[in-house]
C-alpha cells in the first residue's frame, strides 16, 4: 500500500452513506470504571471502501430528553417552525435533534440570552478582554444550563436557532479491515459520561452510539482518509511498533486484521494499556491468536490501576528500551494512537529517553534522530 494511499469515495459530509448498526458489544467488563464499546456497522450496497488508518465520520443526533428540556426551559412547545439549514423549514424539536448543537456553544448564545434576560454580568463575558472568563464559564455547561440560569429568557424559536452552532460529525479510527470483514466497518468507542453542575452529561456521539442507535436507526457516515497513518506494503519487511492505549487500539486492530489477510512479512510489536486487566483487556483473545499465528511478534500491556503505582505503555517501552531501539535501528515504523493531551507527549518523551540511552546520544543527536524518524515517515501519530 502506498505511503499516502487513499480511496476516492462518493460519500462526504453533504452526501453521507446512511449505514445501520449490525452488532455492538460492551468491551469493558462488569464493574469497570469506564464504558468502551465495539460497534459493527453494515456497509452493504454502499461501495464504501477504506484502508487501515482511515477514520469513519459519524453524524450523531442529540439526546431527545435534553432537547425536550431545552424547549421547556425556553417556554416553547417544539412545534414552532424554524428555517432548516439544508433548505426549507422544520420544527424546532427536529432541528434541535438533528441540526444544531445544544452542548457546544459560544458567545453568540450567551450574548442573546444575556440581552433578553437583562443579565449584565453574563453579557460582560462576551467582551474581547473576558475571553478566558468566558472559556471557564463555558466549561462543563451546556445550553440548558444557560437557559436554566436565566429563567424567563424570551427567545423565539428562530432567534434561538440563529445563535446556535451546527451539530458536527465525530471521527472514529476504524478498527477493522475490509479484507477481513467485507462490507462492514468496526469502531472502538469510549462512551463519554460525566457529571457537571449537579447533572449527568453524555458526549453527543458516543452516547448516540451507545444508547440511541438501534438496528433501524439511520447512521450518516463517510470516510476520512488517514493517509499519514498507513501500513508498509505486505511484502515489505519493515517492522512496525504500535502503541495504542485505550481506544487508541482501534487502528491497530485494523492493521493486524489487514496484515493477517495479506500475509504481511515484517515483525509487529503492540503496546496496549488500559485501567485493569480483568475488565479492560479489549480484544484479548484476538491478540492472543495473532501472537500464536505470528501476525503479532510481541505484545506488551500496561494496566495502570492493577498496582499501587501507575503503569503506562511508556513504562513498558522503557523496560524494553534496548529491544525497541534495535527495532528502530532496523528501520521500524513507530505508530501511536489515542489520547493527545497526556499519553502521546509521555510516549514521545519515552522514545527520546530510549534513543538517548541505548543509542548513547547527546540531546542534539537525539533531536536529530527523532527529526529523521518524522521526516522519513517512521513516526506516525493518530491522536485526539
Ligand atoms: C481522528 C480521530 C479519531 C478518533 N478515534 C476515536 C476512537 O477510535 N474511539 C473513540 O472513542 N474516540 C475517538 N475519537 C474521539 C471522538 O471523535 C469524539 O471526540 C469522542 O467520542 C467524544 O465525542 P462525543 O460526541 O461523545 O462527546 P462530545 O459531545 O464531543 O463531548 C466531549 C466534550 O465534553 C466535555 N467533557 C468531557 N468530559 C468532561 C468533564 N469531565 N467535565 C466537563 N466537561 C467534559 C469536553 O468539552 C469534551 O470535549 C477520535 C477523534 C479523532 C479526531
Ligand atoms: N470524560 C469521559 O468520560 C471520557 C471517557 C472516555 C474517554 N475520554 C477521553 O478520551 C480519550 C481517550 O480515552 P480512552 O478511553 O481511549 O482511554 P484513556 O483515558 O486514554 O486511558 C487509557 C489508558 O491510558 C492511561 N493513561 C493515562 N494517562 C496516561 C499517560 N500520560 N501516558 C500513558 N497512558 C496514560 C490510562 O490510565 P489511568 O486512567 O489509570 O491514568 C489508561 O490505563 C482521553 O482523552 C480521555 O480523557 C473521556
């Protein structure tokens, strides 16, 4: 497969393929501190194609219970007519379910609510010098919070939707290979649920998939190419190192399915991390089978909460530093997928430390080595 291979697709945000959920299962065991699920989506008849490393865009809908609470807080019925951004008109309720975000919003909504409610303190948050204060006010709040904190806001349905943002698609790294699982696409998704301001909240798309999608529900989808996150050709003996804690495992399940289907030649090493081995060792049997049949050469796991001290994937990399450096010296490609905020930075730090120690290099030489890994496309990231 060429480095930047991508497949032209007839589907996009304006013309998504309406797929349907075929199967889903909870990957996390009973008592787990998180809820991560495996989804299998039927693509039959779509002609939709993708490559390992691509993502699936999913257009979610909002939780109808939250939509109803917003309509109630506005003192409206939901049957009011509003312009449909796709053309024509629709009801307020339908627009809030399908088209507008009621969880992410900005100063436009704040300004409109503050003006109607005569809330000068809230209005002051929208001035350019109060940007940080606005950001901290927005954190953990949704549209319902703003309306409930400003009782009696008399916005018409049309005025209200005019200050909302559009409900956007969410991307998910594909966790299957078309060669192994034709006419379907698999996802590995962590359900986002948290409490804020005394109320339970759900991430729009992850709870849409977990709680609101049934076999008959329309799932608008399209492929987002991951041209920078590709496998070497199956005949290429380049070793690959995959670092995918949590849902970061998704593209690597796709890689391994593809490599088995194509009889790929090079060695493959997987680092996986999650909170507990007993409840969160996603796809454990599949990886055991890949180890047994040689698709996977080496598997290292880090279960962070199974001991007093945190154990993360980068600790397993450092433990295996000499061997990892030897693989890099043999031309291995290092892939990392998952949390961008902390994990990817710490994994990068571990790579630097390994190159310094086992390559016996100065900080400048390490920087040059890492730069070379990047420019030769042997250090690839899919982080979010
Ligand atoms: C290329 C790419 C690939 C991805 N692949 C995957 C994947 O394979 N699997 C996967 O699970 N995800 C993946 N993601 C992330 C995914 O796209 C979504 O961002 C994720 O599912 C959350 O979306 P949501 O609609 O459920 O939540 P949203 O409705 O977007 O809510 C998330 C937001 O809620 C707020 N929030 C969350 N927790 C708290 C809290 N405790 N307190 C206050 N506010 C909070 C934050 O503002 C956060 O941004 C990927 C992202 C990208 C860009
Ligand atoms: N708000 C929510 O409810 C929610 C739910 C799911 C995911 N998310 C977010 O979605 C992203 C992906 O989540 P995910 O479910 O795939 O898993 P994740 O949160 O990335 O966790 C996967 C594993 O990585 C560990 N980890 C934490 N910090 C790390 C670090 N600095 N270096 C290496 N490993 C580290 C975690 O350990 P510990 O957790 O034990 O530290 C856990 O064992 C994250 O940004 C996460 O914050 C949010």
